[in-house]
């Protein structure tokens, strides 16, 4: 279980300009929790604090009852896998080389038979078998994103943090990626926390949604509790139209014309 308690974060050490303000959150286990909100709402910062990549001004994050700051980095990397919004890799590597990086917390760079088995399983799960020797820059955007998810899978952690995994993907690959993220929970029992810009993807695939504005949580709960005109108008400063489709609320970003 991951618990966020009274987290505050600021652009300055004196806390005059808050990025996060008094954030309290308990992450649902074996479920998808989506963080939504406008640019600058604090979504990625919260993800960074929760994964110990950013130190909070105050407050604490507990993982299985232990303060995340007291866990050694190598041990934490066996619990939490993080995929950032942008990936900066300065060397030309193959898909297999990338996925092998996911085993580093376990193997320290010396892969054994079990590590290689995990790499092969991760490649197969992400439908990348046969592409192992292709270089990343030879892949489509969707294939490349699947390769990074395969690396996360090879890390074999119970918690997976994804910061805008649909970034720069077209609608086809975005749907495929959300289906993969859904399967990480339903088939592999992972706990996923994901930052999403597309509200309808959050509504369709998430089990729990946290809506943020200016560093605060404005609403949280089941999608039908958050994907409402009352909540979204406040979060995004926009006049929303909400319709229900197959039991899920969906946003229309235009006025319906008869």
C-alpha cells in the first residue's frame, strides 16, 4: 500500500509558491489510479514525490508502512518502477538491451538465466518478440512505447508509475497502450498510477481518478464520481457536457447541435 500524507512542495525552499498543497492520498492496490488536471496542476510533481524522485517540502510517503525516504534506492527499485514523460537515451541501443536495463536492480548488470527469462517474458507480453534486435530509433512511436513498458515489466515491481504514457501517440496506439495498462492490473496484479491528459481515457480505463488543480486535490473517487460537470468545470475552468456510454461518463468538448 502507498500512502501520501500531508505532502507539500514548493518552487522555493520557504514554501511561498506551492506546487503541491496538503496532499493526502491512499493508492488503491491492484487498480489503475489516474491523475488528471490542467497543465501545472501538480500531477507529475506528485508522481515524482510518490516515487522518491522529488523530495517534498514537508509530509511523507509510506510504502507498505515504511517511509519511502528510508528505503535504499536499490530496494526501492524492486518495489516501484517509473516511466517518465520523456525518455533521454543518448546511445543507440536495441530493444532487448533496453529491456535488460529493467533487471538492473536485481542483477546489477550481471544477468543470469532467471533475468533473461524475465526479459524474454516481458518482450513476449508486449508483443515485441522478433523485434529484439531492432534499434529503438527504427521503431514506430507505439512500438517504442511498448519497449519502455517491457523494460518496466522486466523490473518486476508491484507498483508502476507512468507519466503521460500516451504522449505523442495517435489514437490507435493510445487505445492499445491503455489496454496494455489495463492488463497489467487484471492479468499481472500490478498497482498502476498514471498521469493522463485525456479525460475520456481516464474515465474508460481507470478504477480511481484523482482530479487536481493548482497543487490541490479537487475531487477523487470512482470515475463516475469525478467525471461530472460539477467537478470538471471546477478543475479545468471549462463548460463541460457529460454523457453516459456503456456505464461510464464521457466528456463532450462541444455544444451538441440538433
